[in-house]
């Protein structure tokens, strides 16, 4: 069967998503100076395919940072929309950020991509949207009396990048549950750990 333009577009989108996923993983594991071939291998595509999508390392770094920012923005927007209270929304955001190892991802990408993406209008708009969602969640949690008054938006942003290291006897998920339980106890007005 002859490939249609639609199938080719879907295939190209899939390749792009796989490359960005692989790039984020490899950057986190080995830094942003890793060989482009290693990223292509992880993505299951040829180096030529990678270079057709991203002509150089800077283009891949910017696209990875953009994709990363969009994922976080979507995560926060979804939590704000789906959870019945702002406190539960904030709790979900912090748990999910810890689960996806956001702190490790940010420390792997941002130093290398910082100058490249600082002037990127799309990144600025997406970051503004992310901050807007977080600000509304924080303000609502304060208004509901669930979040301690002295905890501000900047504190929530920092806590989204907390890096968690499991004990020898626990899985990463168990470590996240344990550590984030402590964090949320400290953030909540009455110290109730149920989320």
C-alpha cells in the first residue's frame, strides 16, 4: 500500500516525539554533550532522521526544552482542572513532578539551553501560562485555608524541582511517597497528611 502524506506526517511526528523523549533521557543520564548518534540510537531512528528534524545540537536542545516546558504546563493545567480543591491540585503537581524527576531534568537541560531559550517567545509564553496556573492554585489554596500563608508561589516552584534519592530498601516511587508526605505536611496549614 502506498504511503499517504497523512501517514508520513504521523510517522514524522512519532519520530520527533521519540527523539525528544530520548534526548531528555540521555541528557539527564549523561549530560548535553552526549553524541547525537547515542540519542538517535535511544530513539530507534537513524542519525540522518535526527538531523532532518534537528539540524544541530542547539536546535535539539531548544526543542527538548520547549517540549519539557509544555509537559510541565500541561501537568499543572490538568491538575488544576481535574482536582476538586486547590490543595489537591498542588499536591498532585508536587507528587507528579517528583515522580517524573523534574529536578534532574531541569538541571540537565536548563544550564545548556538557558541562553538559547531565554529569548524564545514560545518558551516565554508557555512559562507565563505555567506560572499563571500555579499562581491561581496557590492563591486558591491560601483562600481555602489549606496552604500556610507564608508559602508563596516561588516556594512551590522550588519544590517542583526537589530531587529525591531512595533508600537502599525502597523503590523510587516509595521514596517519593515518603518524602512528599513530609513536604506536604509542612506546607499544609493544619499538617494533615491526607491528600
